[in-house]
C-alpha cells in the first residue's frame, strides 16, 4: 500500500504556475494521501474550492478537509449575500473509508515581524484492511522551533492518551429515538498511528528528537525512512537558496507507531516533481495483513 505526504503550496509549482490538476496527477496512484496547504476561495488560486476540485480529480478516494483558519470571503449578488469562507488547512484522502475525523488546532504565537498563521493537525480514523489506524495530516509552524515543540507536546500528549480519550463519541446510545449513533458501535481509537506532513524541521533538530526519542515505546514514533533503511539526513524534500547557496532540507516526513515499523518496505522522495515547492514523500507499507489485537 502506498502512502503519500505532499505540501502542495496551494497548487503553485516550483515554476510559479498555478495548476492544481498537475498536483493531483502526482497523487493518482496512492492509497492514502496527506496534503498540506490546501485552500478555499483565495484570489491567488482563482477562487477555487480546492478540496472539492481535488476530490473530483481523485474520485476513487474518500476525503476530509480540515481548515486551520477561516476568513470571510462573502459577497453580494443580485441583492443577496453569497456566503463563502476563505480557508487554509490540511486534507486527507483514502481509498478506504474514513470512519471519523477531528481537527486539532495547535498552539500559536502571535508574530510581529514575519507572518505567522494558525497550524492544524487533521486526525482521521482510516479503516485499512489491516484494521483501524489513526492517520494525521499535519503542518507545524514555519518560523519558531519553540512554537513547534509546543505543538508537538500537545500532539504527543493526545497520542499517549488515545485510549482514554477515545474517538469522537463514546458510551452507549441510551437515546435511540434520537439516533445519535446510527446503530454503530463506539468508534475505535487505536494506539496504532501514522503522522504525515510538513514538520518544518530537520533531522538534527530538537523537534525530530522529541518525536522519535520514545521510538521503543508504544507511545513513540519511528521515522519511516529509518524503518526502510535510509538515513535520517537523506531524502531532502525542499530546496531553498540562501546567500547564493542552495540548501537541501528535509522538512516533510512520515512517522509510524512502533508496531508498524517492520511493515515499512520503502521510502522515497520524488525530487523530479515540480508541482509544488516541496517534493512528495512516498512510503510503501503493508497495511493488508491484520494487525494483532
């Protein structure tokens, strides 16, 4: 099964051209797709509703969109208000049903010099053939390491407490006449998890260590690249030029819970792709064989 994580830079490629269909072509063969920097109703992206456009371009996938923030983009037409929201966030698409989702808004520090924005983690319960897996599509702060560490502490705490928190509802539906549960059992919320996204940090950072330092514990995470036999410092996902020097930076990752590490068969980055300023991360993992109960 193939997983892809891709910061699509709201459809703008490395050549500066807006082409959302080009980004979708990169994703067409994947089973589970985590996207960052997906937006709705921005002037720069032709006022597109990108989640719906991407869903139409990838019709074999279930999908969920999680806006990190929401601004008014309404207008009046023929004397009536056309209500629209300008949104920016993360998205998850899956060939397998997404049983539930919830959006975690991460801690934010107000900026005074550079633009800072609200960051999200979209948590989804995907019903894979191996069993339910919690998959997060997330985007951490791009300016400050301290802010990223605060965000990771929140996410790691939520992960550690997954069993006690449970899914989006719990208990027994004792008001069946109101049909709260649709007759379903309490939704699963397993410890098994995959985090994919733009972490805005490199392998030698405190943020990377915060994620992987408990890799030998059930509540820890393993870098999928390492699980596949690569070195953490390899697999760069972003290029930038600073003081005339080209820097190859690894900012985008897939982390898996320890019980999935042995199932990771391959990890690669498509550095030839130009549909965004980031490169897509591709992970091949066995989610066909049933997970132990």
